[in-house]
């Protein structure tokens, strides 16, 4: 009658499952763990992928190709990447109170780029909302001293500046027509009918 107990050279199913979980998977040929084999060949695989991509031309016409590396030779700045990110993305890193002061100083210029009165009113309302919200929040940094703007007064100022710009443009066109020889003949050509 055969002995039902497992033989010493044949581990039981239970112990084999436990050993399988505890030990890393082994490569049959080398006896090394499969993870170690993958790491050993990873650099070769990466080099092969780079070679194939270069042959396809994936790296041709990259921005900065043929130009010197920017900032090479200058002193090392550990925050260089943050400064580049702020410059590239045009991020504002000012505290809210200072950002509002900056926006307040640039508001008229921003309003002058708008075309309709409705857009001007909306922009001033949004600015006032940001000022009020900043005043209500207790944030660190300098105090919020930026005043809210009167919407109607800003619209009137916008209209006046717009009219002044249009008048200056009309005068510039008239002055250009006066200096240009033959500008009156154009009017006569198209003004008469035969």
C-alpha cells in the first residue's frame, strides 16, 4: 500500500503555493529571477526603440535643434525649472492682494481692447467680484486695499477713450490724404458720372 504522506523531494501543493508567492519567478535557462532578466535587457530594449525612432525621423525638426543649449555656462540655479514654467505659462505667483493691485492698474488697458459696452460691464463686474471675494477671505500677505470700480463710470470713461481714439484715427487718415498726391483725383473719378 502506497504511503499517502508527501515525499521529501516532492513538496505538497500547499507548500508549493506558499513558496511561489514568497520567491520571485525564475527564468528556467539562467536560474535568475525574471525581474532581474527584464532589468538587464531593459537598456538594450530602450536603445533599440531609440534607434528605430531615429530611423523613422521622429526626432527630426525638434524645437531648438541646431541651437546652443539655453543657460549653458551660467551659474546653477536650483529653481531654474520653476522660473521657466512661470515664464512659459505666464503664471502669476503674486499674493491675491498684489495680483488685484496689478489687475487694477491694467484694467483700463484691458477694457480698451473690448468692443461692446456689455463686455465692458461684464469685465468690471468680474473685477469687482474678485476684489470683494479677496476682502472676505483671510489669506496671508498684504491687506487688500484695491477699491471696487463704479461700473457706470468705467463705461463712460471707456466710451470717452474710444471716441478719442476714433477721432485721432480720423485725423490721421485726413492728414495722410492731404499729404498724398492725387488723393483728390480719386474722389473726382468716382464722383462723376458720364
